[in-house]
């Protein structure tokens, strides 16, 4: 959401489809990385809690309760990494030239006299 707002209000033109695709893929990668590293980091604590649980609901609750600290830490670290990656992707996805739609909307470019109609008054 941070980068969608930044892309919307950026003064420089960006390739929104390219940025969106690359940011989605990097978000998926960061989410997988956060989950995997949190499970690796909290593996010992989670196994201790799982051995004490009696049923499936107890196992689920013990994974959440015993693994919450590693999950929060890894989530914060990977989120900061995603912000860094998003900033790089926003920089890479800048459009160097304006598209024909942007040129039509740009009022600083003078319109040729031959294309001015009687209904088009500046």
C-alpha cells in the first residue's frame, strides 16, 4: 500500500504494470522468506511446545504461542527488506520517456495549430 500511494503521487512517470508485477513477486518471496526463517529460528521452542500439546487445536495454539516472537522478529526484518526492495523497484521502473497518453495530458507541450479545433480554446 505504501508503494501504491507513492506510485500514485510520484511526480516522475513510472511503468506501473512493471512495478506492480515485480513488487508482487518480491512480496511473495519476502513472505516465504519470513515464514521459513521464523520457523528455523523458533524450531526448538515450537518442538518443545508441540510435545506438550494433546490435540490438534493444542498443537496449533502451541505453534502460535511459542513461535510468536520469532515470527514477529522475522516479519519485521523481512518487511524492512521488502520496503528496501520496493524502493529499488520504484527507481528501476521509472519511465524515461512519456507515453502518447501522457503527452496528450501534458499541457506544457504546445499543440500544433493544425490540430486546434474551433471547440478547443486555451
